[in-house]
C-alpha cells in the first residue's frame, strides 16, 4: 500500500526506541485512517510485548544518567524541543488534521498549546525545591529533598494527539524521569514526529520511547507487571483508568489519572446571554465536542432558556462542517465510525423519549465520519445522553428555576472534571464555584485549559494534576533526611 500523497514523505511510521526508529520485532504493522474520508493514510509499526521490553530496558538504562543531568541542561533540551515544535507547526498540525480530523486552524492551536507544556516545564526544571527546618525539639535538622520517580509510562488518548503527550513528557523530563509513551492507536503519527524533534533537541537515547500498538492491553499489561516501571500517567476513559489503577496496585506504583468528564454548563438568569452563547459554542465545539472538558449538559434558567437555546441553535446550524484540511472548516469528522454510531444512538434514544431537535440530529451522508452539529431541548431528566460523556457535537439543554436546583443537577454525576457557569453576580460566583464538585471551574468563559494551571478532576474523573507547578510534583518523590547537626 502506498501512502496518501498529502502525507509528508518523511512522516515517521516506525517505533521509536532508544533514540532509533525501528520496526517491531514481529514485523507487524497496522493502518492509520483519515477520519475525513474513512480511507487509509499510512501504516505504522505495531509494537508487541518484546518491543515494550526493549523500550523499558532502554528507559531503565538511561534513568540514572538523565536524573543526574544538571537541571539547567534538562531545561535547555525541553526549551529547544519547544522551539522545534513551534518551528514545525505546519507539519505537526497537518499530521494531527490528517490522523485525527480536527480543522487545521485548531490543529495549529494545539501545536501552540501542546508546545507550551514543554516551555512551561523547561522553566520548572530549574525550580525543583526542597526544604530544611530545625526540628521543633531543637534536636537536629529536617532536610526534605525531591527526587525523580524513575521510568514512567504515559498512555494518551486520540483527541489531542500532541498536547496529551507533551503535558506528561514535559514534567517527566523536567523532573529527571525517562518516559515511554503509548499513543492512541488512532493517532500515533504526531507523537512519533515529536520523538524525532526531541532527538534533534539533544535528548539522550533511551530517555523517550514511543510505542504505537494495536495490543494496548497486552503491551501495557506487560509494562505494568514489571517492577522497574515506577509510574503510570494515563489520560483516557474512566473505564480503562480503573483497569490501570488495578494493575498499578500490584507494585503500589505511583499513578496519575486524567479520566472522563460530564461537564455542566450553567447559565443563570443574570448572565450576559450573548457572551454565554459564545462561551457555550467554545466549551461544546472545541475539537468537535471531542474533549474531556467539553460542556456535556447545558443547564439554563427557564427565564432565559428559549433565548439562549434559539441563539445557540442558530450558531451551531451555521458552523461549516468538512474535512479539516479544507479552508474555512469549523467542525471536522468524529474520530471513527464506532464513535459516530454511539453518538447517533444516544441522540436517537433521547428523541424517541421526547427530546426536541432544534438543529442537526443526524449523521451526514457520504465519506468520513461526520455528524451534524446538534442542539436538543426538552430532555427527559432520565435520558442516557445526560448521564454519558457525549464526546461529539451535540448540545443538550435542560431548564432550572433556582440556584440550588442547578448546582444539585450539576453535581449529580459520578464525574468531576470541568464545570462552567455564567453569571454577573460576584456573591454567586464565589458560592457556586465552591459548591461545584469539579476539579476545574470556568466562570464566564468556555475555555479553561492553560499549561500554567493545574488540570485535573475529582471523583471518577481522576487523580492528580497536569500543568502548573502542581504538574511536576506527579513525577517527584519526597525524601526526608534526618540530620543530627
Ligand atoms: P480510551 O480509554 O479508550 O483510550 C485511552 C488510551 O488507553 C489509548 O491509548 C488506548 O489505546 C489505551 N487503552 C485502551 N484500552 C486499554 C486497556 N485495556 N489497557 C491499557 N490501555 C488501554 O479513551 P479514548 O477513547 O482514547 O479517549 C477518550 C476518553 O479520554 C474520554 O473519556 C475523555 O474524557 C478522556 N480524556 C480525558 C482527559 C483528561 O485530561 N481528563 C483528556 C482527554 C481525554
């Protein structure tokens, strides 16, 4: 099979182990699809357990040297990698658009956002502190130091093929840890190109490996069973997160989990409704709705509900849906047919039980996995679509009358990742921010992600934070040294 002509000729498609592009031990490869056409883009090497073992051997061999590399040098390599990511914006964005489907403008935005984690953690690498105090009894000193955890495994989803990797690789390398990345099978190309950029930035062999595989369970299971692996950082579904936490328990391995969400987006009756509609569009439609932070349930005060719903439906209806690489595209395809069928079934079920379609409500015929931007109103409170993470371009709206009712509905989910609300009342801002059971709250804004802020969830949305000064702590252990003097 020959590669698609618009795929750059030097796109890396082999495994990346110990500083080298390698075929898999078995020689197996698997196809990577273009969700805008459903056709094959190229194939990549398919890692097996033997390849995982080679990658871990190299990560273990490189670990002590990397940990002993001066923080300033680690910082410089991360900084250079950031510069290279920015310099290669066009190639990285094109690969993301081709393998994941997002519009080119959004893909370029992800290069800037994803790259920023490398710059942020380049700055954090030289600020890893500790502390010393005199023991309260006066009997000696308490010295506290921070040390790298050791070799880490980073498992990433397909929705942000670059940023979900850099937000783990950045802090791990800054802390002095080696990393093996297992990218999502739908989107391995971007991460393989990033590994090459890291080599060009001067990262020593073995410090970063990338293992695309169709056998996630087998490859990750083998790595998790090896006591030389010190940490797992996972971003993906709660269902898979639970399996990995179970495996981590065996060696009592340090684990960070960025899992699913079911974000409420509350519009109070004192909100600036035009601003709320713009914020809703951003919170719902970033990445075509395929974001863990995507607004999943719109809770709108009944006094402003019709105005908000009509305006949102108009804006959703006007969005231009198409292949991500075409000029002017605002919404790309869903990642694959399985996701599209799942979303179609959720919408059909809601409509069958009484929801009203204000716009969209159907898959778009033709090649690729497109689904029309959709607004549903008048949902029965027991609809499955209110309880499940939609992960697509579908906004579902329910009404409320009191603040308590809105907060109770917002918190009525096992998830607790992001939450949003619009109000002009400062007292309410503080009260509702405190009352929402979520790791992140957006007030009068629909986009909250920022490499300088701690990203993470509560309840079944995860453990730990990525980004901010909190992000590097996930890759460090604390040591207490008792001194007599
Ligand atoms: P997923 O859980 O299916 O897959 C995530 C990763 O886990 C992939 O690399 C996949 O190959 C791997 N995997 C799948 N089954 C596995 C198994 N049995 N053992 C080991 N690894 C396995 O999730 P997805 O569909 O790729 O991504 C969407 C999910 O990710 C959504 O739930 C979304 O909310 C979540 N997500 C969370 C965040 C966050 O920061 N909280 C960010 C982005 C996405």
